[in-house]
C-alpha cells in the first residue's frame, strides 16, 4: 500500500524518531502534520519539513487533545512518538517518591491513551495508530522498575486498542538505542565510547539511526493486515 496522498499525523514529530517519521512520510508523498508541546520546536520542525503542517499540543492535557483532533478533520495514520525526559526516571523503587514516579506515565502512556481516544474518531477506517515504547520493557535494569512497567503498559495498551478500535489498526514500535538528541545528555567527550560500549553485544553492534526506526512506523502504516503487534527495532539487542 502506498502512503502517497495519505494524511499522516505525528505526535512528537518535532524531533528525533518522530521527525524522521515525518520526513520519511513526506518523501513518500504523504500530507504530514507534526505536533508537540513547545511552540518553538513546532516552528523549527516545520521550517525543516517543507510542506508539513505543525500544531502545538501538550498530550498531558486531555481537553487540548480533544480540541486538536476535533479541529483536524479526517486523516489516515497517526504515529505517537512523544516522550519527555524530565523528572526522576531512574531509581530503586524503595527510594522513589511515588507521586514523582507516577509522572513517568504521563506523556508516554496517558498521553498515548488520550491521543488514541480522541484521534480514533478522526482516523479513516482503513487507517492506523502506531504507538512507541522502548526496549526497557524487555531489558529491565535496577532502578528502571517504573519505566519498565510503563513501557510494557504501552505494549498492552496497543493490544487492547487493536481489539477495541478495529478496523483501525493499532501497533507499536519498540526502539532500542536510536541516535536522537536524548543521548546528548552524555558529555560529548565520552558519548561515542559509551554508545560503543552499550551496543557492543548486539548482533548489529552500533546505535540505530532515526530513519531506520522510521521505516518501522511506515511499514506498520502500510501493513493492512497487521494489528496489535510490537515491532522491535533494536539491532538484535533483544537476542543477547
Ligand atoms: N532514542 C532512543 O534511543 C529511544 C530508545 C527507546 C525508546 N525511545 C522512545 O521513543 C520515543 C521518541 O524518542 P526520541 O528519542 O525521538 O525523543 P525526542 O527526540 O526527545 O522526541 C520526543 C518528542 O516528544 C515531544 N513531547 C515531549 N513532551 C510532550 C508533550 N507533553 N506533549 C506532546 N509532545 C511532547 C517533544 O517535543 P516538545 O518538547 O516540543 O513537546 C519531541 O518532539 C520516546 O517515547 C522514547 O522513550 C527512544
């Protein structure tokens, strides 16, 4: 199935993986809209995505999500790649303030749920929703309990929504390490060595590129008989 002429919305499409999804969809001749919470990011992204629309949306505000999709009109496919990086993401559960810990779910899980709830009313019956989690769902580490739980919850939300929203298809991409701005938090002088160390045991012993992750979203948009699935893009990291 070609995505040419299809209308695609990417929530979280102003940077990283979502931006690469928007670029890839534009190159296929789709009409693309990207959204995220920071107006400057939306402006900067649309300036780099010729022909794309952009709008500001904080997915933690359900009223805003409802208004955004009520005003958007009919479209074909939605990719949800929004993720925030503030707050205490790591820490042993026994040391975590649970109110702060709940925040881990706000954008990636509850934001995805709010977007699916309101976007589904505007998506064409042959269309799709593709959510995002991460390999932390399958490779927990000490201090990642709530992140692991949240990522697993996104996978099970995917399965539930696939049953509930059919014939709209609902799938999820589970990335391993992908080279986006999130790794900029590692100081530049040690970043490459750290990435090499973190990916050394993978069958594909390198970090993935955003456009490689984007291919998974485009496949799941096209794949008219695929629903309720999680597609790992992890360089084979889950094999070791
Ligand atoms: N990169 C990796 O190695 C990797 C690995 C595993 C999983 N993932 C997952 O993949 C997803 C995308 O990651 P990425 O690396 O592409 O991150 P990124 O470059 O930081 O992109 C995240 C996007 O989410 C938007 N966003 C943040 N808070 C939002 C909110 N409240 N409402 C709407 N949009 C919001 C951001 O824009 P604004 O700041 O303007 O809102 C940005 O466009 C995340 O869920 C991440 O956990 C990434």
